[in-house]
């Protein structure tokens, strides 16, 4: 399939679709791809469109330039110093982060460089993350008098509590390998191998039935916020529904017959 790229004049986000994978590329590399109002709106629009597109099985969030994302646009924030504006901005960002988690397709962060504050939050809210060895991560708002409260929500759901608090209280950077050890990213490879590693991860996911992936992703995040009894109830209901799907019935029959499943694309 030929690559298709949807562009407008100097778009904030570039979208490229190929073989069931949509890549969303932050396109303000000269400014370290800040999550400005415009960038947030552009990402939100793409996420909403992809969520209802059955042709897209997986999403990669990538970035142009040396940085993945440097967080919110502080210049834009400083230009509108009112509580109402800041609540609206952070609400807009939270809406995007939740939309990424709630979309049926798995989302992989392709982290080629710096990811700070809300940029680190974006990595944390993706389902998976693959980082280049050069990548660095921080929730550094505290260095400027602003505790990274909204980024802490995603960070604390990826990283153990005391390690998350150390990052939040100090604003210090961690390298890619430390991020992997703490659970913020899944894999770390040299920059030249980043796309190949993501392609391997994507291929493994794409080989599985879309319905099982979508049901499983939704259940995973819902149960994580529940007590254990409610979580088991939800998981059991989800598995029962999943088991009634043709893909699961075929998969189990293939296991019994010692052959590969013949899933429909």
C-alpha cells in the first residue's frame, strides 16, 4: 500500500497511514514540539478520526526534530495569565490524554529525543513506548515553580510511587535505560534502529484479532482503577464476550487442531 499523507499549510500534526498503522507526527520540531492549544487540537482531531476508522489497527505517535515533546507552550501560557484560561488549557490536554487511552487501537510512542513535563505525560499515556538511547525524560515543571500535577497522573500509573515522586520533586532527567527499568518505556534501541523495533512490535500486535485487542485494551484500563473484586468481575465478563467472538472461537479450535488460526483480516 502506498503511503498517504494528509497535510494542510504548515500542519501541527502530520498523519501517514500504511498497512493499518497510522503515524501521527508532531510537526513543530524547531520549537521542540510543545503541546500548544493548536497542537492539542490537531492531535485531538486525529485521535477522534482514527478511533472510528476500522482500517486503522494501530497508532504511532512520533515527532520531528531533536525533541519528542517539551510539554506545554510556556510562552503561550504566560501570555494569558488567568485561572480560567489555565483550567481550560489543562482540561483540553487531559481530554486528549484520555482519548488516547480510550481509543480502541493500541498506541505506541516513538521517542527519539527529549520528553519533558506534558511531553513525558504523553509518553506515559500511550499504551507502549519505544525510545532511542539518546532520549531523556523529566517532569521538570517544578524547576520553574510549577509542580507537574497533570503529568503526575500518567507518570504515577507507569512508574513506582517513590520514583515518580523523586522525578516530580526534583525535576531531574532520567535517561532512556532508566526509563525502561522504571516502566515508563518498553524498549530502548539505538536511534537508527528505532523504526525497525517499532515495526517488529507493531507486526506482533497486528497479527492478533482487532476485536480481542480492542476489548482487552478497554478492560485493562478500566480494571486498573477498580477494587480487585470489581476488576475480576469486569475481566470475567470481558473474557466471556471475547470468547463468543468468531476470532476467539477460531483461535481455540486452531489450538485444539494444532494449526495456525485462520483469522479474517
